[in-house]
C-alpha cells in the first residue's frame, strides 16, 4: 500500500532520529571528544542551562537573571513571529 504524506514523513523522521542516535552511540564507543548530545524535547528549556550549556558549550556560570531571560524567551513560538 502507498504511504500517506504523514506516514512517509513519520518514517523519514524515524530514520533520521535512528541514524543520529546510532552515530552518537558510535562516537561514545570510540571515545570521541565530540560534545553533541541527544535530549528529550519535553525537558526544554531547563535542560539548556543544566546540561547543554555546561556540557556542550563549557558555559558553567549562568546567572539566575540569564536563566529567567532564557525561560521567558522559550515561551514564544519561534516560527510564529
């Protein structure tokens, strides 16, 4: 049977996600110093200042004011501007 557009897109996204996860796993197994990471979208924005900024960008001193501004900015839908 032919796939609907939605089914085709879902299958394509699943393939991309699977490939990215496998690549991250391979890099870890090889002892790579690459700092990319997979995240759960539901953990945004808090994961940004608790995990991503310190581990990926080596930014550790994030002020409460900066966190507040990031949290406020995350409330607006970026594509709705």
